[in-house]
């Protein structure tokens, strides 16, 4: 049951993050990028603060962990969103997606260096198969145009995401996932506040502040900044960053499906092959849990 719970959390978190790509496109019709990120993080921090206060689940952050939380929020959402968003200004979305999808490939190197976690034989095979499936999805009718600055910014986002997985692992056995995501969202909002005020404030004032306009921000916050991060943190806690980040290969799969049903984008036969290859790679990687060098741990929180 523990394995099933963690696998379900992993798939759901990727499903929620995939939906944000479509919702971001809708939100751009009214808001600037800094505004969207700031508002979704602010709302997430407020909602989670109310939750822990009402249900008396508030945890006091130890002094020695304050620096770790600051680093965590600096890696993601701050650096990751900066690298990803601004990188896409200089390169195509396809090239950006391809670079971001290398996170699972690089993660085992850094988790071995910092956490001494090893990826087993079947894990490596499954990872490579799954990544090859991503190439089918991303490179179908690909536009790989862009500048070196965009490439560097996207890789900045990649390594920020990897660093987040390593840092959050250090906190998962001290605090609940809700506490981690709450503090992460609140600090992330503070990091983005100066950018919001300097670059987006005047445009924000001119927006039609109706509920229909903010509805997409609410969805981004509840599903992308609260639910997805809480579920993903649980996966990192139980499985480790290696396996958790490998499930990010599902994001282009779910995004393609969402884009088909919501935006009317075409799913070609090549993309279908890629989708099944990604899923097959994930299945291969999970054939024998012993190869992963980890044990499922009961929830302490």
C-alpha cells in the first residue's frame, strides 16, 4: 500500500504540474509573468498558513533550519522560475522543454555526490528509455531555434530544480510536507515581491480585477503550488530525489493530452509512440525495488 500511495502521489503531482502549462497560457491574457508567480505563491502561503492554524498543525521552524529553508525557496520557486521563464524569451518552447527534461538525467550524479544515493541498473535503463520517449514527443515538428543565453538560462533552471530535490530531502524527516510547502511558498513570494513591484505593478493596477480573471490564478495556486508540491515532497521523502525527478518525464505526456482536449493541439502518431515509450520506461525502472537502493519509509509527519 505504501508503494501504491507514493506512485499515486508521483503521478498526481506531475498531472497537476502539467495542467499549469495550459493555465499559464490562459493567465498571460491578463497578467505579466512576475504577477502570476507572485500571486500564486502568495495565495498558497496564505491558504496553508490558515490551514495549519485552524487545524493546529503549525510547526515551529528550528533556528538551524532557517538557512536551509531560505536556500530551498531560493532554488525553487525563485531560481527555477526565473531561469525557465526568461530562458523561453530567447529560445523556442520545444528547445526549452527538451532542456528541462534533462533533470532526471543529471539528478543521479548530484544525489550520489551529496546524498550518496545510487541509481540501480534497471533504474538507469528505464530512465534512458523514458527519455528517448520524451524526444519523440518534444522533437515532433520541432523548432529548436534560440540563442546561447536562452540555453544557459534553461540549464540554470535545470540545476536549480535538482538542487531543490537535494535540499528538500534534508527537511522531509524534520517537518511535514505541508509545513515545507507553506514556508517555501511564503519565502518564494517574498523573493518575487520586489520584481512584482518594480516591473509589473503599474500593469497589475490596470487589470480588470474580477473573479473570472483571478480564477485561473486560484487554480494555479491550489494545484500547482500547493497540491503538486506537497505530493512531490512526500515522494522525495519516501523514494528519494532520483526516482521522484524521474516521474517529471510524465509532464510532457500529460501536457500533450491537456493541450489536445483544452487547446485543440494535434497529437500525432509520433507523439503517441513517445507517450507509450515514456510510460514503458517508467515501468521498466520500477521492475525490482531492490535495484533502486532505497527503502520505503513510513510517514513520520
